[in-house]
C-alpha cells in the first residue's frame, strides 16, 4: 500500500491511470463523462485494497463528490479528466490512506501540471 512520496510521483501515477482508463473506456464504449468511475479500479489495484466494505465506501464517496460537482455547474460533466483525477486522489481519504488536506495539496499540484479542463 505504498503511496507516492512526492507530488511528481502522484502526477506520473495519475497520468498512467488516466491513460489506461481512457483506453478501457474506449474499449467498453462508455460515455467519457463517466470515466471517473474507473478511478476506483486503479486505486484498489495500486493500493491493494481488498476489503469490500472499504471499496463500497470509496465508491459512494466518489459518486457523491462527482454528483455534487455536476449539480453545481452544467459544464462540469465535460471535464472528465478533472473528475477522474479528483476521484483518484480523493478515493484515498475514505480508505484512510490520505488526509483531505494532503489530497488538496496533491490535487493543486496535478491541476498546475496537467490540463484537466481540455476537451
């Protein structure tokens, strides 16, 4: 369950996960706005999370966060990269692997170093 030690390591891990999710989404013909749902799969794999209750709690947290964003701004649905990255990072919080403050810091770094709002 090793977490990336530096922000640049988070960036590399997230870029790899996003790329794999985009390929998987294409293969499975999902609507791009739902790509964020694959973030859970990559977190579970990368952190070796096996507890079903924990996985369900993470899934609910991800869905709640994205639905909240979508409810605030209609354009938000188009920002699939942002929602994937945010879901990936913040999935670590209900799993007890990361504090929200650290998640915010990682998210800020990723946002500065990736174009999360391009279409």
